[in-house]
C-alpha cells in the first residue's frame, strides 16, 4: 500500500517567514510533485522532480523552490511567505512515465497553509 | 503547454440518475487522460484513466470516453449514489511530458 505523508496538516506562518513543507513516500517512486489547490482553480503544478537532485518548474513556480536530496523526500520551500500563498498544498508521487504509458499519482493528505 | 478546461464546475443530480463531466484539452499530442476523485477532506485518488489509442473504457458504474479529433473526453457515472458525491478532476499528459495538467474540478452532489 502506497504511503505519501506530509509533515503538517495545518500550518500558520507570518508574512516574510521562510516555510518548509516536507513530503515523504515509501514506494521508491522516481517522480514527485508539489501542487497547490485553490477553489475553482483545480490542482496547479508548482514543481516536480524525476530523480534525486533533479527538478523542473511547473505552471506556477514563482515564489517557491524545492529540494530533493533523497529519493523518498521532496521539500517545498517558500523563501518569503506572502498572503497570496495561503492555500492547500498537495504532494504526490508516481513511478516513471514510459513512452505511451501513464502512471497513477498517489497523493499525500495535504497541508493547509495560512499566511497572516 | 497543455491547457485543460472542465465543465460544469458544479453538478447536482438525484440518486439513481446519471452524471456527465466534460473536459477539453489543447495539446493534440496528449496521450493519457486520468480522472481523480476527491472526497471532502481527503486526498485525490485515481478512479479511471484512458490512453489515446482507446475510445472508451468502463469500470462498473463509471466510464470514460475520448474523442481525439475534437480533443475532449468525458466521465460518465451511472446509477449515482450518495457516496459518489465528491470533487472530480480530469487531467491530461502531453506526449513526452512527465507531468499532468489538471482541470479546475467539478463538485458533484448526489441528492438522496
């Protein structure tokens, strides 16, 4: 059974703080993703990683960075939190995507971040 | 990049009726189309997916159809039950891309 866990379910931070969100998966997946979920906007990809130390920008990377030092762990960093980064953050992982194939993404429980 | 549009944003049906959710995509090279269900307070989970070499796929009460010419795909739920109430997301993955692009979601409410 795939397990994707996130470090916090709820987080409250102040504007300007540096924020770390951590995600851990136990299925030896190569791919890991960070999304933010906002009402009416669906799931928007912030960053993803397809291997240790490898990363690619998603659709909304501004204001965020990521770190993947170990295969099982993918961190999202808000360098200087702002109120417009208040959102639900979801991590996901999947096995490699081969040509013509698609693989299920397994999501974590989410972290609801509030920036005041 | 890929753009996925999803309609309607909310859908209310009576128990036992059918529900249809539609998505369009922009990248004609996209080849994988999954649907995720997110119950209230829970994480999204894959319920069905379809690849571009198939026009239709069924799994019990749910089915997905794909029209590559028109670049749209749909989720069909028959004999809806209260436990089908959730937010449903469609997604598409372009050829050669590693990531999915998700639609904006449809909140389905099944009235008992």
